[in-house]
C-alpha cells in the first residue's frame, strides 16, 4: 500500500512541476489542425466508399 502512495505522490509531482503544458493558443491551433485533418480523411473515405459501391453495383449488374 505504501508503494501505491509513493507512486501517486511522485506522479502528481511530475505532472505539476516537470511537464510543460501547452498554452491555450497552442491548443486552439492543434484543435483546428485535427478538425481539418479529420474532415479531409472522412471525405476521402466517403469518396472511396461511394466509388467502390458504384463499382460493385455495376459489376453485379453485369451478371443479372
């Protein structure tokens, strides 16, 4: 039990005094980058899904 207390104390000390946290402006710019990248990837995946759907639909209609 003592090891757990020491671990928690050392972890909280490290998080409070040794970690450099980003500023609010850095967080906002990172958020914008993540949102734009997510939008681009989702549109890319949607386009690929639509293309493959149409391709397979045309392929299946060949055998009807």
